[in-house]
C-alpha cells in the first residue's frame, strides 16, 4: 500500500484530467483559471476562459483594457468582484513587476482577489513550488479522508484542515532522474514508499495539486462519492466509520433572507436606458436598468422624473439566487414618448437592446433583455 500523496499522483497520471485548456500553461493562464474556477464548475468556465484569453492574451493586454471591457467578458459568469479584482491585479503586476507574474508566494497573495489557497495553487501549478491548497473541493476530500468533523467555515476546523493539507504534501524530490523519491504521510499509517521522477523533473507537486482538484470534482463528489474508484479508499476514515454521507459537516442551517427589486425598463423604440452600478456591492461596475425596492418607489420616481409614458407592461417576475440571499425581481417595461434629457447624465447610457446584450451586464439583466 502507498502513501496518500503517492497514490494520488499515480491516480492522476492514469485517471485524472489532462486536457483542460489551462494545464501546462503560463502563470497568467493558471491564475485566470483559478479565479474563474472559484465557485464555478469546469464545464461552465472553459468557454469563458477561451474567450477571455483570446481577448486578453497576456497581462499587458488585460492591464491595458478598461474595466468595462473586462466585465463584458465576465458577463454571465457571476461573482463580478472576481473580474474587477483580476483587472486591478493585472494593473499592479504591470506596474510593480514589469508585466511578469510574480514568483514569490508573498507577492502573489498580496494581489487583489488572491487568497492563501489560490496563491498556493498558482505556485504549485505554475512554479512547481511545494505548497498546500485548500479550496472547497479539497476541504471535502480531507474532511472525509481524515474524518474531521465540524463546519469548515469555523476557524478552528479550517486550521485543522490546513494542518492536514500541509502534512499530506509530497516532499520536494531530492532524488536523481530514474532513482525515485521517498514519500511519507502523517495522516495515514503507511511506511515510506518511492515513485520515479518524471523525465528527471520534479513535477510531483503540480500533479498532486491537480490530483486533489480532480478527486474532489470527479470522485469525492458532494453527494454519493464514488469510493470504489477512489485511490485512497483503503484508509479513508469516512469509509471506515461509515460517515461519507455525514462528512463534511454542513454549514449550520440559517434562513436565507429574501429581498425584492423592481427593474424599470425605460424603452424608446428598441433602445433601453442602463445605469452603471457603483464599483462595490452586487453587480458592482455592471450596467443595469434603474432599480427600486418596489413598484410604488419605481412609480414615484418615474412621476417625478418628468418623463412621458406611451405605454407599459409588467413582465414575468423571477428569482435570482445569490450565495447569501434570494432576490425576487419584477421587470416593469415603460415605453417612452420621447428620450429624456436624463440620457446625457454621466453613468447612464441608451443602448439598442442587441448592443446592451454585448455589454457588461449581470445574468438577471441578460434574462430580462432577452425577453424584450
Ligand atoms: Fe472520498 Fe470515498 Fe475517497 Fe474517502 S474513499 S476520500 S469518501 S471518495
């Protein structure tokens, strides 16, 4: 029997994913993929990633773009703070590091939008530096494999998971090509084992890191893990204690707050008025129709605006689910007799609906525009 790291590396080489478009790419692409993959599945990310690197093939191109251009390429992927931080970080890299992605963990983790695990993943995948990662999938794998109870959002549980993540890392290879390297893990009881270096190069940490990600995404999945296909089943504590369904411990249940919003769709012919949202908060920096808490507030604002309506209708309401609350959205369409002067105000713009669909807009606005 082999150690945890040894088995994961061997498993990744024969069963892991090898055709992801960012694998084996430079640090910029690894960074971009890591940011896009936060809270988002691989299949969703791939087309966004490909369009993004086609538009911004390197850090210099990303740094030179406007925030609007970046967010237009992020539109539909959600969690827009990721796109804004990516853009800010590219500008910092261009200014402070001459456009070369930094190599030091301490510099990487200082960049906007990059936490400890993401910085470690970039170091491991792009620079082959031996660093532990702990994203949501890895937390699940380790909570089960090591039998750690408690919600990972609690500081002390997260600390335990980090300790395990560190202790399970494969050590840096000190062997010569063809000689092999010794591996030992503290979480399992197995003795020291060896595996060969690949072409004389120590890529074990990149393979191991990818293995953890692949395991979490394809084998140790949230519900009904595929334990029979798992390379570490033999000493998995969750399996031994029949707790695969109980681990990881879920977040304590709390009622999800519900909010309401009215989108006022001010139309003139096929043109619609959109406003740029403030830089922070939900949909920060994106273009949206004027938004109100309820229909009364929308109507009062419209009457005070001096605009003249020619007709209008209420479109189908729908609910958009955020991580921490649900937003019930009612779109009210108003056809205007004339385009108001308001169109010239900074932060607002009239766009033809087809053009608006290509702008930096959030998913619920896209949904509404597609109905028009
Ligand atoms: Fe996850 Fe099952 Fe593997 Fe344990 S044996 S790590 S529960 S897939």
